[in-house]
C-alpha cells in the first residue's frame, strides 16, 4: 500500500487565489447556479 | 382494491409510499410499517453531530403526514415475510411487532398484494468489539447517536480550551464498511468546528478508513475533467487533507476497540494501535433481522436473503470474480424473481458485488468497502418501485415496468466540510453512472461530462438547500412530487 502520509504530503496545495475564490460571494453565487445546473442535467439523464 | 405494504419509512420507503398514494386509485390501500414514530433526514445528522443542528431540525413525526395523505401507519418492526401465505392464510403476509407505547410488544399479521422492503441497514456495531455507543466510540447514524457525538465533541473541545492536546479519530469501524462519504463529511465538519473554537492547533485529526486510497468513497474513486485535464477524486481529496492538516490511515480493518485505544490491521498485514480521546467510527451495515417462510412453514431465509442479510432481487448473484463483473449484473426492477410482487429497494437490497476493488490482507482479512446506496438512488428506486407496482396493479402481466439500475443512474453528493452561510464549505460531487459501465464508457467507466467535483461555499448553500427541500418533500407539502428524488 502506498504510504498515505507521503501522498498527502505531496498533494497539490490550493493557491491563495483558489482559496479566496472558494469564499468569494459573487463567484460562489455563480458556482451555486452552475453546480445546480450540472446536477439537474445529471438527474434528468438518470431519472426514470 | 389492492393493498401495498411498505416496510421502512426512510428515504426509499417513505418516497415509495407517498408516490404510491399519489398514483394508485383511492380504493387501493397503502400501509407503512416502521419502528420509529419520526422520519429522520439522515444526511443532516452530520450537523447534529457537531452541535450545529438539533434533533427537531432533522426529524418530524410521521403519523400526521400519513394521516393527511390517507396512508395507514403501523409503528412496528417487521419480523417475517410469508410470501406465499401459510396453511391458514392463503394470501401473502408479513409478521410485525408493535413498538409504539400503546401496543408495544404485541404482534400482528398484515396481508399484502405487493410488498416493498425498504428497511435500510442494521447498524452492525457488534461486528467489531468495543465499537459504537454501547462501546467506546460515537456514531452519527441516527439523530440520537449524533446528539451523543456532539456532547463528546464538546467535551474534547473543553479539554483543548484548558490547554490539553487531543487526538480525534474519525472514519469507519470495520474493513467492510460503506458510507465513507459520511465519515469524510464528519471529519471536515469537526475540523471546521475546532477552528471556529480556536483550538485547532491542539488537535490531531486522523481519518481511519478501509478505502485503499483517499477519494475512493466505496465507488472506486472518480475521474473527472477540470480545466482541460483529467483529474481524480484521490488527488483532490489528498489536497483537501493536506490543506486542512488531517492525517489518514488507509486500507484499515478495525479489529477491536478498548477505552481510548483502537486496534487495527492494514491491508498489507501490518497491525497497529491508535490512541484516541474522541472517536466517531461508522459501523458496518447488514440487513435487518428478518425471516422468510414458505407456505408449508419451512424457513427460506437463506434463499431470499444474501449472507449479508440484504434481500436478493433481480441481480446476478453468481459470485463471479471482481474483475469479471458487468454493469448489467445490477438489478433493474428490484423484484424477487421467485415472488415478483416483493420489491427490495434502497439499502435493503443485496448488491451483486463491490464497486471498489475488494482486497485481502496476507492474514486473510477482508478490506473491501461495500457499495454505497446513497439518498438519491434510494429515492429514485422508491419512486420507480411505486410506478411499477401501480402499472402491475392496473395491467397485470402486460404492464410495462421501468428500470432503475444503479448502472444507469447518477448520484449527486454534497459532502459538507463546515457549516456557516459565509464561512461554510462543501465538496459537491456528481457521478454518472454510480456503477461504472465500461461497455458504455470504456476509459473511466463513467461519463466525464456528468462526473465532476468542486469545493467551495456554494456547495454548503446547496447542502442547506437540499436539507430544507427534502424535508419539505418528505412532509408531502404542496407540490412535493415536483421536487426530484
Ligand atoms: C451519517 C450519514 C450521512 C449520510 N449522508 C448522506 C448524504 O449526504 N447524501 C446522500 O445521498 N446519502 C447520505 N447518506 C446515506 C443515506 O442516508 C442513505 O442512502 C439512505 O438513508 C438510505 O435509505 P433507505 O430508505 O434505504 O434506508 P433508511 O433511510 O435507513 O431507512 C430505513 C427505514 O426502515 C426502518 N426499519 C428498520 N428496520 C425495520 C423493520 N424490521 N421493519 C420495518 N421498518 C424497519 C427504519 O426505521 C427506517 O425508517 C448518509 C448516511 C449516513 C449514515
């Protein structure tokens, strides 16, 4: 088994900009709409 | 007049019962059997477990909803199925034992034309010595468990505030557990709470899991496209663990738990011990205790239920090796082949095989995440079972039944990583299909267009929206059926 601590240690860290964008209200409103749209599309695809 | 009996009022059974009542004729009867008087929106138990919600926000009494919808409700535990009746009763029936205060302990026989088994999981804490609320760890599987978890968490936070270092272990308590997504969510919610309480630097948080890699979630991980590249849920999850400074022990089977000490074996055969001050470990699931009998009274439980206790439906249970299974092995209509008027949906049906690759340690210990059957597929199965039963009642053998295979169904999962309207966060994920289909999607088994993941505050808003939307729907309020499962 891969040493998990090693793989976590080497995982890419988000940049400051990414971290900020995850909390940025206007950007997150837009993501809220976009993710909901993606989910509805996926639900439609699999809904019976 | 037809009578449909639904055993279980969780996501699958409650959805089925409401749709049945909506679709069937007024003269048809829908009966629900469930041991608890309340409905529990289980996904939000995570927030109860960190003290952010209370029990009344995640539960509501079922009886008034069923009364309003003209569904008969028996607060009882189903104990046996007689799918061909017996020497005295010619029609199929189930045996129940009441759990409400009036009739507590008394039994009854309830006849049916169609039966839905939606009894969910038995929380099998006894599979691991010392696991669970009767042992040394807490759980968030029920709202009461989650309340207890919140109390324990509060106690360790108080100790940290007094300057003591604490070790918090969160994960799964057996090599064959499922629901790793819930353990993941709870880990990040706890981490978020510790930061809010200003004690994060005094806490070591360890995620203890049977997953071979982070991001497996019991579905063998996800591959999705991001900014023009294919990426994996492994990389993405590892990044989150690094960012939040959470350690992980992977491929672990928990053998035994003593006060403050977890004994585990890894898939490579090494054994380890882990001290803890707080541990939330989910139990493995098995089917609820239920028996099945033939008309002559002989016990046919072994034929109807898999060794895991889950009900065998229209799937391929030939037990072929993991490498040889196909998406088509998964059930379509969830009917028992021998008794097609009996359906098993949600967690109650026996999956034909693991989705995540099962592994054995050199000592022969099985480390194999079981396939998750999350809320969305459980709800869809409930609706499709209701539609199919209505069609069968109307047209008999000529009825066209619909399929709800998990190999042709997507799932949306929003894993909360901390609550708060401005400070919250969640990992939003979708996958299509849940069970990979390498015939349709040869490279990754899933559609890379419909499989994606993203972290951010928007995910928290979605999770909160889903909480209110699904409780509204479960209360069968105006227009409830317009909200998709
Ligand atoms: C902590 C946690 C968090 C989760 N978070 C998410 C999430 O964020 N998203 C998601 O999609 N899924 C989530 N899940 C999974 C989700 O809760 C399940 O997929 C879903 O509850 C399964 O529905 P079900 O109806 O099959 O079982 P359940 O919801 O467990 O319902 C089973 C019902 O059967 C009743 N019952 C039990 N025994 C009997 C008996 N003998 N006779 C009659 N009735 C009986 C029970 O009382 C209950 O009413 C989570 C699970 C857990 C434990």
